């Protein structure tokens, strides 16, 4: 018997009324008497389900509707239409039982008290969520070990580096052991080493607590490391919902062939588009349907030392998805 989804979203919509006026003094004066507004749909009839324990990437360019969706699912915003349930609760009703089982972490927002040591803010979190002292001490010790927080606990938050502060923010947001995590750019602005540390912690928390995670990030390394499934959103609409491999198969028309040769000046234009020449290696871009035949021809015609066939980087695929959608919308507007 299958379990109920941890997150169920049906035709969720959020519309804002945005003031607009022309530039200039006269327009400013007219707007004092009669203000013009236009309706903007930040989220437009979005539907999806996420099962307990899933880690799902929620991808899209700036302004796509990602953060608005997370704010509705965490109860910070009321929708303009549609339905959603998280752990069986309607989020915007903000039931206390719901709030104790979820958390929202925004990489560009501070939740800990700026002038207090993180340890004091953690104690405040324990009181707010009424975490039993023994459970709190055990969870805090676990997080201190996983994130190497020991030397930082007594420092005021304002004296921590960005990476140290982000570790503290995430630890503080999970002290009550939520079952659903909404993570909005949790590694933004961090160096590569700190990004890896945060990713490892999120993966460990997911495995230990079977927590459901909905993650937005502009760093594709976060998505590749943590998410088997992605939801791609653009201008409030879902463009894709499925596995990362399925995203590549659907939106990428090319593969990359890497050829190792002693002579890298040889003309390979007959086999594909030459993308890069390096020390002993040439990269070709070849239509997906032609990749196997091009590889066979290269091996038959040239003294190849080594050869690889790869899908394009996920960043390139995502960029192609958005470019295709933007071009499609431009064509509709021009029609």
C-alpha cells in the first residue's frame, strides 16, 4: 500500500496586483489620483506531488515563481487559487502541528539573532518549538559533529563568516527535526568547500530522518548531488517534472565526443562541430542520433588513443530549456 504524498499541490496560483505608471512628474501626479495596476501571475496553476523522503530540485530562472511557491507551501503566503497540502495540513492555515514539522531556509535571509551567540539562538528555538531537553541536546550534538560547529557556538552571529553563519542557520532551522524542508538557495554565496559540507549535511539529515526536501538552487552541483528528480518552472508554469536523466534526454539534442589524438591539428569537421582543442584532446558536439555512427567513423579512420561520449552539462541543458521557452513565448506574443 503506497503512502500519501508528503506534499500535494493542485493548480496552485498566486497573482499580484502591481502598480505601473509612465516616467515623469505628470505621470507621478496622475498616479496619486488614479493608480494603474496590472495583474501578474507569479505562479500559474502549478500541480505536483512529492513522496515522503524524496529530495526534489525546484529549478527556474529568477522570477520564475520558485520562492513564491515555497512561501505558499510553508504558510507565509495565501494563494490566489488552487489547493495544497503538506503532511496533510493546509499550509496557510498555519496549524501549530504543521509548523512543528516543517522548516523554510532562505539562503539570503537571517533567522538567528544577530547579536547573540548561536548557542543562545538554539536555546530560543528549543523553547519556541517546545523540544524536550534530552531530544534537543542529542540533536544539537549531532549537528555540531556533522557541521563542525563546536568552535563557533559561543561567537555572536555577526562575527561569523558567511559560510559559518549559513551552517548555523541550517542547524538552527532543523533543531526541531522537521519532516519537510523547504530550502531556498541554501548554498548561495558560499565557496565550493562549504557548499559540499552543506550538501553532505542535507543528505545525511534526509537519510537519518526520511525527511522530504524541496530545494531551489542556481548551483547545479547541489541538484546533481542531492536530487534524483527535478521540477523546472518558468514564468509560473511547470515545464518539466521528472528525473535528471529524463531532462537531458528530452531537451538536449546533442552529445559531446571527446577524442584523444597525438595530432590535435587534424580537421575533424566531417565528424562533428569542434568545440574545444586541448593538450592531446579534441571535443566535438554531435547530434544525439549521429553520436554512435560518428564514434565508429572516428575509431575506423584515425589513430584514436581514447574516446568518450557524454551528455552535455546539466547547466547547458537547463539554459536550453529556458531559451526554448522564451523563444516560444516571443513567437506567441508576435502572432
